[in-house]
């Protein structure tokens, strides 16, 4: 069920516990193939397509997003693609707005699936408001319009997310 939070919404329990475990294990097994994120330490990411070990579940989740959000006629976001991100103790995402497509009638939107959250921190900050979300949820982020970031990650459990991008009409 869609749940309003701040200036956006999320779907709690978007993935099952079994899917969460599968994706978490896959992400950590492939962490060495991810690239350092240039906007901060203790952060890595990688396009699904660049990871040698395929996981068909990632495509199934994308299709669920397309179906639940009625995105069948939307273009996929061209700049960042679909990726996995692993962030460890001390990491944070600085405030930013994503690049938008060259077509001025479109903007970038991301759908983030939260696979794991650290013991403390790692929560999204959206338009200046801290969003208290849970693992396994799907969060809509109008990343090309709204400033977004996270608070600092503290703990041994990494923050692992899947991020799916779309180009949406303004």
C-alpha cells in the first residue's frame, strides 16, 4: 500500500524477506566489482549491467515498479541507469539534485529499494526532511527536482539499496 511520507511516498514491504536476503548476499559478493562513488568515501556503486554475476530478480523488481507506478510509457533515466549502492560506516550522501535528461520536458526520477539499513543513520533526507523508512520498502525520489541526501551511516551493517531510474514528464 502506498504510504505518504514528507513530500513523497513509499511502499512498505515491497520485497519479501527472502528477496532481501538474496539481494543482500548478491550485493556483498559483488562489492569488489563496484566503483567508488566520487561524491564521498565509504560508498560504492555499480550498474546492474556491469556486474558479472547476473541476478534476474533485479529485472523482476523493476517490472513490479513499472506495474505499480504505471510507468509503461516512461523512458529509462539515461545518466545513472539502474544500480546497486553499498555504503558503509561513516558514509553519507551529500545534498544534491540529479542531472535531468537533455529533453527539457523530462526530469529524473529514481525508485530506491532499501535492502539493508545500518544500526544508525543512512536514512534519506528529502527536501530537508528526514524520512523514517524501513528495510524492504520502495521509495519514490523525484531526484531531478528535489534536493536529497542521507544522514551519516553508523554501524557495521552497510546501507544497501537498489536504485532504478526513469525519465518523467514535467
